[in-house]
């Protein structure tokens, strides 16, 4: 293929850009005078949980990669989104290289009746996809998945790095050139990388990851990259018999089955973007005289558990050296924030002593190696959420502003927080 000498082609993704010396078409201008074109327009996906993660809706002409384990619900999510977008601002073209029209129809029927503006095609040849786009002129395009489409001119197989790279670059050109918001599905491999699609991460505008434990109904959507918004926001869904259901009130979901008054349970509060999420930490401590007691953590980093066990031992005389320790975050959520340290410490201490954490108490704070309890960011948002949920007391590193109806125990030392456990 003869290449235009005035263009530079990216080795990573094949994207073409003008070479230095051939830039006469561009003109630097004062940044204050730049007008934002219609390319920045957003359409609501009809799912507030997705809109929030995208930074406020689907951006016209954007290219978004959605990665996740096979079977986690990516196709279900995008089919639901397609229905909503078709109703609001169709047409939408859903291209599947994974499922037949009949299979997708069956899935769509489970989700309810399909709107007129939603088109489906089972296709893997990217040139055919481009022809369909030219004919249909959709405003939204779904390619499920990027590993199944291919360019006939390339010798490598669909899903190979060069196919994914070329197809991604062409779909990018299509999205930008025609202002079509495009979602690409990418399957994740066992190693945890978005296989093949990894090479697209620097090309696309946003990378979303859809996660969850397949044995549980909880699904979370996060962004690893977003040119049109932050990456801190979280979307929460539940996989039900009739598709994904948005969870606007995640705290209530996580606390629904809480066992109050039982030793080993404590409630903490995370900050996910602008939203605070309260959740229950459960622990179980069982005697083990052996040389290597077990430390098992689900939904928490094991290292955090080990550090806190040592801090409790050295700073609060709570001996876990002859015990197996199991902890989990109820509901299948991940709590990777230091702010859950204090709730974890209370849960562990409660297990060891048999004294339950008071049911109306929430614990929010980072615990240092000296046994010191530290303030965490966004304490006002977190306390507000806990007050809304009916908690009456909070133990924190340092109080800022306190919502009505909530008594705040600001403590400096872990030992002071442990004093709040209910003694039998
Ligand atoms: P799917 O969207 O096909 O996953 P992916 O595209 O990420 O591979 O969803 C897979 C699972 O979701 C499948 O095992 C069945 C389940 N499911 C439901 O529980 N309810 C539903 O309404 C649908 C459509 C799927
Ligand atoms: Mg699928």
C-alpha cells in the first residue's frame, strides 16, 4: 500500500496524523477564543448509572471501549442502552460478531419490546459494517465485540493485535468523521488485561470496565480512562432475570441483609466519585495454634488485613497471632480505600472480644501503623450518607461538619474507637 508521505502513522494503533512540515491547515489560536463544536453534545443513555460513569451521558462522536469477563453482562448492558438510545435519538446499529440475529432477538425479548430505531446485524467483516453505517446513518453504533470483527485485507486472524488495531482505528475515524457515538465490547482474558483491545486503550476516548462475581448479581461499572469526564465515578447494577437493573441506592442494597448485634460485623463508608457508599465488613476469628494462621480477605486487600491485625496486636493488645482470620465485604463489593480501616479494625476486635459493634454506629477512618486514626477525604459526604441511612453515631478520625441527628466521636487512637464496642 502506497503511503502518503505527509502523514505520520502511529506504530501502536495505525492512526494517521499529519507530519510536521505539512501542518499548514492548522492555526494556533488563543485558547479562550476556541469555540466548542457540537462534537461535545451529550445524550442520556437512559441509564443514570452509565451516564454518571461517562461523565454526564454519551458524547456525540465518542469511541468507548467496554471491557469485562465473558458472561459478565456486557452484551446485556449494551442492548439495554441501545434500546434506550433508539427511543430517544435513533437510529442505533448493533453489530454482533458473537451472536446470531435469533439469539439477540431472544435476549431483546427478555428485556421487553424493541423500539423501531434499533437495528441489528450479525456481521464480522468491517467493510460490510462500514457499508451498513453509510446506508443506515446511525447516531449510535455498537460493535460486539472488537475481537470478532476483521479487515479482509489483513492476513492476521480476527482478534489479533493488528486486526484489533486496524479495526479500532477505522472505527475511530468513522465515529469522529460522522459524529457517531460508538461502543466497542472487549473481552478480558484470564490474565486480567483487555486482550487485544489493550492496544486500543490509548486510541479510544474512554475505557470502561464491567465487573462482578458471576455467582452474585452485583455488577459495577468504572472508567479507567475518560477524555470527557473524571474516572472516579461508579455505576452499580444488579443482574436480574429480565436484564440489568440500576442500583441508585447502593448503600441500602449492601446493608439490606446486615446482621445487627452480632460480633464481627461493622459498617464503614466508601467514597465513590461524588457518591458515598456504606457497606458492612464481616469478620470471623477462629483459633489456630499452628505456625501459619490464615488471613483470608474477600473484597478487601489481604495486605490491609495483615497490617491491621498487626496494629491491633501491637497497639491495642488484641491478639490474633493464634487465630485464623476471615473477612469479607458483604454484597460482593470491593472496598479498597484506607477509609475502611477503622470499620475493619472494629469488626476484628468485635470478633475477638465477642462484643458487638453498636448497630447505630458507623466507623470511618484510616488507621496508621502507630494505631493512630486519621481523617479521610469527603467526610461530610460520607457522614451525610450515613445519617440518611439512619445511623445515629459515627466514629471518625476528625470531624468536619456534622449532619443533624448524628453524634460524632472524633478519636485519635484506635483504642478510643474500640472503647465503643458493646461490652456484655
Ligand atoms: P451477556 O450480556 O451475554 O455477557 P457478555 O456479553 O459480557 O459475555 O450476559 C451473560 C449472562 O447474563 C448470561 O449468563 C445470562 C445472564 N442474563 C441474565 O441473568 N438476565 C438477562 O436478562 C440476560 C439477558 C442475561
Ligand atoms: Mg456478549
